[in-house]
C-alpha cells in the first residue's frame, strides 16, 4: 500500500523500547513525515546513542517520564512482560488527551497491565502489527516492515472512537490494513497462528540439538528447507517469546492440548499403517495453503529465510478477511 497521507498525524510520538518494531515504526514515521518529533525511552546508554546516531529519534531518555511528558502518542514497544513496570511509570506523566498504544503480541495482558495506571483523560488503544522477523534491536528495523500486512486493534469499551481512528490512521500510513476485534478473540487467534508455531519451532530445534553428537552434526549439515525454516523461527528473541507464552497462557494451553491430540492421532496412523488417514490430512492441508496463497499475498512477501522481499506484483488483493 502506498502512503498517500505523507503528512503529520501527530505532533510528538514517544516510543518506549526501540527494538525491531519500535525502530521500524520510527523509521517509517521519519521517512514519511508522519510526526513532527520523535522521543524515546531506552534503558541502555549504548542504545540511546545508537538511536540518535541512526537519526530515528530526536531525543532519547533513560527515564520514561521524561520521554513521554510532551507526547501526543506513546507507543509501547517492549516485551509484554515489561508492561506492569512501564504502566507504573506512565501514571501522572502524560498530558491530558494523550493516546497510549502498543504493539504487543498478546492483548488481554497488556490491557490488564497498562490500563489501571493511566490517568483520566488519557486514552488507551491496544494494537498488534502482524509483521516481524526473528531479529531484534534498533539496527534490525526497516520502514517497509509493515507494508501490506494486517494490524489488529483491540479498542477498550468507553474510550473515544476518535482515539482509535487516530491510531488506525497511523498504521494505515505505515502501509497496514487495520481491523478491530476483542482482545480475547485476538489472543485465541494468535495462539494458533503465531504462538503455537513458535512453540513447535523451539521444540523441534531443541529436539534436534539434544540428539547425540554424530547425529546432530549430520542434522546441521543436511538440514533441508523445512528444518531451516524452523531454525529461523527458533532464532526469535527469547525474552519476547518467554513473555508471550507466560502472558497468553490459557489460549496457548488450550490450543496445545488440541494439537497434542491431533499429533497422537497421526502417531497412531503411522504405527498402524493407516495411509488413507495420512493422505487425507495432507490433502486437506495442501488445499488450505493453496487457498491462503490464492486469497492474497499475506504470506508471500516473506521468503523461507524470512527476508522481506518487496513484491513487484501490482494490484494485489487485500488479504482474506
Ligand atoms: N519481533 C516481532 O516479530 C514482533 C514483535 N511484536 C511485539 O513487539 C514488542 C517488541 O518486540 P521487538 O521490537 O521485536 O523486540 P526487541 O527486543 O527488538 O526490542 C524491545 C525493546 O524493548 C526494550 N525493553 C525491554 N524491557 C524494557 C523495559 N522494562 N522498559 C523499557 N524498555 C524495555 C529493549 O531494550 C528493546 O529496546 C513485543 O511486545 C512483541 O511481542 C509484535 C509484532 C512482531
Ligand atoms: O518472523 C516471523 O515469522 C513472525 O512470525 C514475526 C512475528 C512475531 C510475533 C508477532 O506477534 C507477529 C509477527
């Protein structure tokens, strides 16, 4: 999607955390002039220096309160396990009318940890851009990360619609398609489409690593694309993913239970030589993949290695709703 807005949507945007997602957003905002000023709260001096050197923030502070004092929009871009501590720092620190949003991969826990700390007159619009890579830190970001991907907002009852619309406009200017839903629904969907696949990748790479020495060497040497895809996902940030699993516990455990049952059924089919069962399942799953690919390019602008290839196909459809 091309940004047709290319105009300032906020005066000052403050980022809390400037890793892959925060720095990608900041780069996009800078590139397209979507805000007049960017401030950020970053804990380490080295990263503060780096962010300023990269030119993706105008001011970098250690203290969250200093970074957010003048902000019209505060974007929380830290691992979701940090939210309780971040929320406590936001209390009493924001201008009346300021909007707080976030990019966390889990939504119910973010609302639980942030909302109680916000003063009256400050509006909270939780969000989650469904775009990322296995890399982290401010050097890994790039402004095209969000292009033609979905962003989910989970607005809170009682908050003004105008706040949601402003956050929506920013994500659209970053190239995203935006949809709103309940936080509970979000967490169940992402439990199956994102969190479980990461858990499987961590497990399979762990299992391969635990093989005896000689076998492990061969696994690494001959790893074909299927296993290589898993190793890419399993290289994702350990802090971020620990926090995702601890904060979306119920949805992940529910879907993991179902997955284990389905895996057991497959184990049984292999043991008893029930080829028809295997064939039928594999035929169904192949159809699902083909349906996804036919419906749009949601999954196709990422190569197997996760490299974000910008597609040169024109006039692509919006991903399936
Ligand atoms: N990595 C991905 O592909 C995606 C990540 N997300 C979500 O975005 C958020 C950020 O993820 P990334 O940018 O990938 O992580 P990252 O590791 O690249 O960056 C996280 C940043 O947060 C800072 N941070 C950590 N603890 C903090 C604290 N207590 N107070 C202040 N800052 C703190 C770190 O120093 C770092 O600058 C996470 O909540 C994650 O669930 C959402 C979509 C995709
Ligand atoms: O790198 C990948 O394949 C991802 O799946 C990136 C990702 C990670 C976490 C999210 O909440 C959304 C997207």
